[in-house]
C-alpha cells in the first residue's frame, strides 16, 4: 500500500502511448528504458525490480510533478 503523498500507479503496457518495448531496441532484460513516456504522463527513470509476474519501474508523473512507480505485468502465455 502506498504511503500518504506517494503516487504509485499501475499501468498496463497496453495503455502506453509513446512507448516502444525495449525488446525492439535490442535490450531483452527490461521492457522500458529510461526516458520512455507512458500514457503521455509517466516518464520512466529506472527499473526497480523484476519477477515472475512483471516489472516495476521508478517513474516521474509529469502531470503532477511527483515521483511514482509503474508496474508492467507480463502477459499470460496463450495456449
């Protein structure tokens, strides 16, 4: 649970507007690289962690001018 004043927000990668997955740029270890803008609002600063369900990134909410975090969930394999 985020602490008061913390703007932690989860965004599905399908909500991205100005982002291209890092895999298409040749870096298979992270989905988004620093500087990537998501939903026209969240600028990725750095990766924070990665697990079986997805990745978490430190981001800046440029609309509110606050630090934030972004969770990117790994899609469930079809089949």
